C-alpha cells in the first residue's frame, strides 16, 4: 500500500499515526512506568504547555474575530491553570494537543471569514466551542481555589475529569470536522452561488422593498420584528386582501432584521399557482429561484438545505395556502415535512402568509391573525390614493361610513379609493358594489362577455396575454375594450403584457363565478395546441411557448384531468409536444408529471401515454435530474413493450444506458445493453436500431476496457445513420488505447472532410475534438488551441457546447504555462453565456475540475483543494462517479504535496473504490479523457497504484 511506501520514505509519518493514540494507551505495560519515566513525561508536558500557551497568545493577536480571540484567551488560561493545579500533567497531554488543534482551526477558519459567515455554521461552531472552553476553565479554576491538601487528596479524580473535558471538546470540534467550516461548508456555498473568482459571481436576490402605502401597523411590525430577531417562526393568517404580504415585506425591511440577516432575506411567492396542480417539484423550484440558485440534478432539497446552512437567513413563504391546499399527492406528502426540515436548520427563520391554518406541522409556529386597519389608518390609506382638491364635511362623513362598511379591509379600501378617483363627482353609493370584495356583483349583474373574460383571467395562472387576447378568444370581439374597462375599474391590472388579478380577487372570482365556459376553453385549447404543434423551430410560436408556458401547461393539465373522446388524442399529442418544446426552448421542471402518470391505460392510451412519459424523461435528463427521469423512462419502456413497439423499447434502453454512462456508471451502462441483446425484443429490432444499440454499448465498453480497440464500433460502422460517428469514435478509441497516433490523426482528418460533405455537424465536432486531443497529447498545444477555437466558432454549436470547449481551451492554456489566460477563459466562458446555469450540471462539474487543475498546475494548492471539494459536493448531489473519482485523486495529490500521507492514501483509496464501482481499470482512469490528465509531476496516484 502507498501508506507503507510513505512511512519508509518519510519516517516522520509514523509520528502522525502515533499522535492520534496519545493519552489513550490502556495496555498493562503502560502502568509499569518508573517514577523517573513519569517525572520525565511531566517535564516534557510542562515544556509542551509553555510552547502551546505562547503559540495561542500569538495567534490570538492575529485572528480578526473577537469571539475567536476570546476563545483563544480562555484556552490559554486553561493551560496556565493546568500548570499549577494538575498534579499528573502527563494525563493532561491530550487536552494540550486539543488546545493546539483549536488554535490551528481558529487560525485557519477565521482567516478570511466575514460577518455573513458568522451568521451560519462558523458562528454556531464558535459559539459552542466558546461554551465548552468556558465550562472547562471554570472547573479548572475552581480546583485552583481549593486548599492544597484538598487538591492532593483528589488527585485521583484528575484523569476522569480530564477525560470528560476531552470528550466535551471532541464533540465540539466535530463541528469543524474535515473542513466542515473551512472547506466543505464554504464549498457548498460556492456550489450554490457559482465558482468564485474564476467563474460566475453570485447576485443575491434583492428582497422586495417596504410597501410605499403601509399604514397603521407600526405596533404589529415592532412585535413581529422582535419575534423574528429572536429566532421565532411566524405564520401570518388572514383573509385575502388583509395586507399579509405587505406586512411581511415591511418586516423584511426593518433595520433590526436587515442587520441580523443582511442580504439573506428571501421572499418566496406562490401567488398565481394552482393548488389543483402544484407539485413538490414546483414548490421546490419556486423556493430555489427565490434564493437565487438553480437546481442541479438529484436531491434538490439537499441543495437548498446546503445553501441555507451557509449563513443565517429569513425566508418568507407568501401565499402559502397554495401548497397547503394542494391536491397533488406528492405535494401533500412531501411539502410539509420539507418545510419542517428547513425550519430546523440552525439560523434559518421562516415566516409564512396564508389564508389557511393548515400550516406545516412539526414547526413551532407563532400564529398571528392579521386584523383590519383602524379607522384612522384606513382614512390615511384611502386619501393617499384619492386626493380631491377639497373635502366637505359631508364627504368626509360619507367616506368614513363607507370605510366602516368595508370593515376597514385594506385591499377593498385601495380599490374604492382608485375607483373614486376615476369617477369623481358620482355618488359613493353608485360605486360601492363595484369596488368592494365582500359585495362583488354576482354573475347576473355583469354582462355575459365580462363574466367570460373574468373567468378566463382567473383560470389562467399567468392571466390573459393581452397581445394574444383576440387569438385566444376570437368569439369575444370586444375582448380588448372589456379588459381596458376592467383595468379602469381596478378589478384587473396589466403586468408584462398580461392582464392579471390580485390574488384575493382571483380567489373570489373562482369561488363566485362559474368556470370558463366551454366555448372559451375550446378556443384557448385550440390556440395553445396549435402553437405547440408549430413551435419545434425557434420562431414566433416558440416565443409564445416561452411567454405563456405556465398557461399552456395549465390548459394541458386541465384537459388531461377532464379527458373527453373529442379532445383526448390531441391533448395527449399536445402534452408530448409541449414537453419537447420545453426541453428545446425553456428547460424547467413541469407540473404535468402526476397527470401523465394518472392517464388510464387501455388499448387506445398506452402508446400516447408512453410518448408523454418518454418526453418527460428527456426533460428531466436535460435538467440533469437523472433519478427523476429514470422513473418515466422505465414506465415508457414497459408501455412500448406492451404494444409491441420494439424500436421504441430499444430507444428507452439505450437512453437508460447512456444516462448511466454520463454519470460514470460504465459497467452498469454496459450491462444494461448486453442484457437487452439477450432478450426477445432484440430480434424484432430494425437493423438501424440494432446499430444504435451497438453504438451506445461501445460508448460504455470504451471506458471499461473489456474489448480491444479493434472490436469497438465495428457493429455500427456500416449503418447509414450511425456509421460516420462510429468510424470517428473507433479511431478515437484506437488512440485512447495506445494505438498509432499518426494513423489515428490521419484517419480523423479524412473523416472531418467526409463530415463536411454530408453536413453532419455533430460528427464533425467529434472528429475535430479527437484531433485536438491528439495534438494536446503530442505536445502541439498551439494546434490543439486552434482546433478547439474552430469548434467553438462552428455553425450550429449551442452556447452550452461553446462553453464546454472553451473550458478545454483553458486546460490547454494552463499546460502552455499561461495560467492567467486559463483563468480568464474560464471566467469569460461563464460570464458570456446566459444559458449557463447550475442546471447545466455536467458542464459545471467540467468547469470546476478544470479550475482545480489550473490552480494545481499553478501551485495554488488551497484554491485547487477548494475547487475539488466543490466538485465532489456537486457529484454527490447528482450521483456522478467519474468526476468524483477525479476530485478525490486531486485531493490526494494536494495532500501528498503537503506531506499529509495518511490523508493522501485515504483519498487515493476512495479513487480506487470509485474506479471499481465504475468498472474502469484504475490505471486507465484518464485514458479516454486526455484533457483531464493531471501534470506528470503529481505522482501520488501512480505510487499508490504501484503499492497495491
């Protein structure tokens, strides 16, 4: 093993292992020490005490944080007391070692710490450590105050007392364990925020400002602010329009709150979502967006939790009744416990606003019912909007009576004031019914067209797109004019081309008026389904997909839940196509999953349901949510098999195999396709489909080295679809396996020309990349850089692909010795493409690893270590093995450089275990990824493999 080699070459490594056992030797031989040996040990400990006290006092003067200075001062005092109190000083050696560890930890963790860091895990750990050292000091000092004879009499208790102190410090130091503060916790923050320095900067979401019109709540704001800063979770309860959201926004902007939470004040609104269709994924996605992060791969709750643990935070969940009244089973079962888990995170305070009292259980809510305004505040609010030139006593009295009739309901007051301003001179009584929510007119008092439009606006989660209104509702010839009148009456408002309703009005309309009539629903369905059908390319229809995506999704979900023979076929087709369009134009999680899985299966629905599940799986895969995507993929495979669509079954199997490959599970990827070749479906496949399956099988086998390079891709090489790519990968595989580099280069150059003749852009890119890899390994770095530049400038490259190959250019620049250019390329690539987000998780890991290698090459080992930790954390979130193995190998090399050989051995052993899990021979870990190879001077991994 490598650790044996280390101990042979570096004898001091023995001390590192022995040190962990100090003070814990319980063998009988330990009791046979002579008094001379004991005295010698005590003298040694006395010298160690003096040295440690001096080091602690020096560090105390250097650390920038007052709490850390206080802890170090207390630790020094403990050791000073020990010099005069503890008789058997050798028994105190473990505590001395721990005090030195505390000094090292505080020096490291507080070096670049900020006030924000102190509100998170670091502050919590320091606080706990402070309590422990103060308790130990008090006990040690109390012994000093006892008489000499009493101290001698109780010498036998020292060991037990010291053991207790050691156990207490051990518990607290776990809070700093394995860089939980200095590395991993900060790395998690970097993962959520984007790589610091070299990649993207994190722009914290700006909390909503204090409402400009906010009256009469001063005492309530003060009371609730006091609860918030004292770490209480608050539920603000009241009917629609009572001002709950405004109250929450006011609290967010109170000075004491801004001082405590800084820029970590988040406002998560669930207004506009439909409780009938909201899912756990929708809940989580809205939550993450409000935090300013985009979810990457599996376990989104863990990602949010990791982000929130990095520092204290105040999170407002606005319009919580949306998910509290959710009908989807996943929402009902997963959202409440998730809220409880978030509430349990140290330093995180929740405040929700809701019309419901079904608040998440297992959270110690302080529930506050929001009262109406008092008479004076109601008048202030009213006359803040309605400003007549003069007011008579009669009008004053009339307004006061009107406000009283409204029961001082804030939203009703605002609506009445706006209407009064627009109808000056009319009697108050004539406008009362049009302005108040409690007395909103029933359908009989509204014109038919007005009622239809109000019902539609309330039905569509985004409201009615004003620019598309005539197309969506062609039978309503006056739709634009009616919407203008409704805006003037303050029943609706315009925002970003959409005509919307305030939440209380929308809820009231839904409760008081009938659902949209069948004619309106048919027209909306026809318009949106037609848009979906014609939006495969990026055109004006695709623009509507982007602008109206929530409305389209809602209409499809409605018809999936209310399926009829006349609309069934087109609804299933629209659902499948819409998921495809989301993947193309606006990749995001969807609420359609429950409705798709709930499609009843019969002879007429199996095939369309399978198509919907297939598209759903690819939407998940595009978002790098592999675990979520596997469920619909396997369900689609089963349905295709039921209806005898064997080529479709094969597509599902090859997709599953390729997802495993993308995660680094090469052995599993290979086994999936090998098993499929033995099943009954294989003989029913078309020749082209068999070629596709062979191609993806060899994509896995090239990494496992279970076939010779000459065998790889032969079975798909003659296919008219997969032949060209197979030839390219065949010659790249020959190069990876150590074949003739000149021959591989020549064949790939010929294949590039063939690609140009066929217009096969994807194949051309793969051939050029192979040539770049060969040039890179052959030392022709300028040529490699030129080829990569040609790829990034090629027609048809997506922004994400350009980003990927720009990162490869950074690797080449680093090998050229230009680390500044390498960093700049990474920085530019992340800053240049808005399409990049954490949802492009594999690209993020790729760039993280490249950044780590660049810093490793530059000798910036702490930065490299930080990047490796960020990458490993991301790999854990996504179940990615390949880059995780690279990350542990990198951490091992950093430890090797620092002489931390047991740690290096541990990291390399983890790398070796990951290779076994992937099915990759450890000696071939980098064979198929020339750009990811570490510089030759880092030899720890090679020594480890030699020692196996």
